[in-house]
C-alpha cells in the first residue's frame, strides 16, 4: 500500500471515529435531556407514556453501547467498554438514604467500571428517585437503570434492631426482577443476574466466574455469619451441602452475595420473587425454590469453591456524634451546600 493510500485510509478511519463519537454524544445528551424533562417538567403524564419513555431511553443506551463496540473494533475505546459480545451481567443493588450511601455507591461503581458488558440496576428504598443517586449514576460511566420503591415503615429495621431481625431489600430486588421481565425477551436474553449489596467487597475475578452461568452458580463468601467464610460443600464437582454454622439444613444455605442466576430463570418463572414473609436466612432458599432449582442444578465456581472472591465487609456506621452536638447547640450542619 502506498503512502497516499495509507494516508487516505487513516483519514477515513479518523472520520468514522469522529462520526461515532458525535453520534454517541448525541445519544447520551438526548438521554440525559429526556430524563431531566421527564423528572423536572411537573407536567402530569400517564403511566403508559412514562413506560414508553423509559423503554426508549433503554434502547438509546443500547445504541450507545453499540457505538462503543464500533469504537472498540477500531481500537479507540476505553478498556471497560470492550467485549460487548459477552453475556450481560445484570447487577442488582438495593440502596437507601444513610450518611454512607454515596460513598458505598461510588466504591461499588468504581469496581463495576472494570467489568465489561455490565448493566447496573440500582433500586432506592424511597418513594421517589433521589437527585444524589441520579447524579451519581449519570456520572458513573456505566449502563444503568435507576428505580425506586419504598419499604413500608412497619417492615423497616428500627435504629436498635440487629441487621438480621427483618429481611432487607426485598421490595427493591423484586422491582429489579420486574424490570428485567418487562424489558427483556426470553428468546434474546443472554446473561446472568447478581444481587450485589453496596457495602460488600468484590474481586473482579468473581464477575469473570459468573458470566457463563447456565442455571445457578455458587461460590464462597468471606466474613459472613460470624465466621471467616461460608461456602458450599463440594464432592466430585457437585454441591452436597453447606459449610455454615447457622441452619446448614437450608436447601440453599448461601448468602445473597454467594450466587447468581441465568437471566432466563428469571424470565421463565415470572412469579418467582423474594418474600417479606421469609424466615430469617431463607430469602435465597425461597427464591431459588420458586425457580425450581435443586442441588444438582448448581454450578460450582471459584475453583471448586476453594477461592473467596467476595467479602461481606459491611460499611461501618458513620460516627456523627459531634454533628449531633452541633445541631443541639443551634450550629449549622457541616454539610450545608455540599454533597457528602
């Protein structure tokens, strides 16, 4: 190829890259403008109109992802955009308004940015989506869906209640399952669903492990249940039971962070959901049982469950004693005019 031909090819390549960038910018701008118009107009609109707009915005996110794929093919895309031909990982994260909410979500989003072909479903425990979470998601660089559903007061933990007293995140996870069923077609669905709390710690290797799950994948979880690790018991590559100090007789005695399901299981069992009536520690068992899962269906991950790739670390409760003393003395809060 002559120098002139090489130069012409480079010009065509650069022109295509510029065009794709402009199209991607337009799609993202239109998406953000549409969301702001929808949320800020104050104009009454029907549920059908909201649903149509939501689906159009989702379609535009998919188009933007395709633009990223084209840029990747030309060698001009960031690393976390690549490999969009892989099965999608749908990460479901319930969240609620506490002092550490933004810190938790920022930390998790920074992990998820390194995972290719991921869709983050963030569900707030609130009547309406907050601007704090909306702004964080818009700036995250991730493909996301933002939902909200409030837990009734009588079902919420009280300040002095232990974390295990009432099931948490039930309605929020169910809202995400409903969204998947409403927006994905069974014939085209290709991916896995993982329930990732915002205060856990995740190894990137975990997402590689779960991506090819055909039914339900399981693995150990560190620092959970008052012990160093809870894990499936494995014999000849099959799950035979559970290593856990509490109720090992449960059909699926795993933590929420210890399994993921193929999205087709969600779509093929339209009534399967988490239940506020579940006994302590039975949320996972009750969901998988509704999906018709048995021990024989479980796919052993993390090197036959010999590796810990997720830790139930939990963010420490923010120490705001001085802030409360200042409030009692009539002094202004330290976070006036700044988002923490």
